[in-house]
C-alpha cells in the first residue's frame, strides 16, 4: 500500500466554528487547551500576506485545468454558503448526520477534489486519508477570528501573523487534507510532511486536478503542506 503512514485518530471535530481542524489556533486565541490531539494545527493558513515563492508544477495534458498559483488576495471573496456544494469529508453529497460534519466547496473545486481523491484511492492509499479536514469558512467567521486575535496580540499587524484577514478558505476553493499526521505548525516546521508518501504523491499529482500548494517558504514559515487551493488558468 502506498500510504505507509498510520493515520491518526479520526476525531476531526472541534467545539467552535465550521472547520473541524483549527483547534490549535482557537486555543491560542481563547487561552484554553485544544481538544483531542488529532488533525489540529498551531496557526491558521495564510499567515503572511505575501505569496511564498514556489514553483507550481505544470498540469498534465488531457485532464481538468492548469493550476495558476494560489488565489490572489483581490479574488478572495466570500461567495456565500448557499452557492457552494454541501459535502462530506470524502466529497460526497452530505445528506445525513451519519456522514459527520458537512463541508462546503465551490462546485468545480468539489468535482476536482473528488477526482483527486479517487486517483489517490486507485493508487492504494487508505480511505481514511485524502479526506477533508477544513474547507469553506465564511468571511464573517474569519473576521471574528481576526478581531479576537487583535484583542489577544494587541495590534492588527501582530494579529496577522497568526490569523489571516483574507484566507483562501473564504472563497470556497481551498481545502485542508488529512495526510495521516497532525496538521500542525510543529510538524510543518520539522518538515515531517516531506517524507510522507501522501504528500509526495500530492506534490506530483495535485496539479493535474487544478490544485495549488501552500508550500515551503523559509525556516520560519514552512507553509501548510495540508492546504491546497483550486485556482486555474
């Protein structure tokens, strides 16, 4: 089996907001310990407004669309939850509470995620992997996080280091994936994703489905290996 890493506990839940992945940062902002230690991270995506300097692989011919890099700040607009597909962690239509918490993605993004996940399953990865841990986050919720962070850190500039004001997640075209280890800043800084078969496969294949990485920038900001955005030419 290609996915050699043992996946963590499947508890992808939290007790606030829509995204069942962001307990790490919620704990920092509200001064309480995070919940179950699985699929958590220590910061929100998009810690910096500048785009990391990374090379996006070319899209393989004959598939969906060619990736065009991360979603520009000017295009990070909330389309409204009613315009998005309601899906489960596998990308299937969410019709029952038995499927767990719902996620929301823009229609083409959801289609591309399903295609990417199907390709990963055909490659032999475990079905618990390549599942959603976070997707759409409303602009109002993002603004609430920013406001809370400003109160904690004392200024807008300091708060932006920890919570993005305009996250790619508000577009409905960004997602965080379960790759088998905790989506944490500590794991990213230690480059623990680099050796995962799941991450290696994503780097080689995500472009075929129109997805762009939030890749390594430098030793102090390694990006978020679990975070991928759909943005095509």
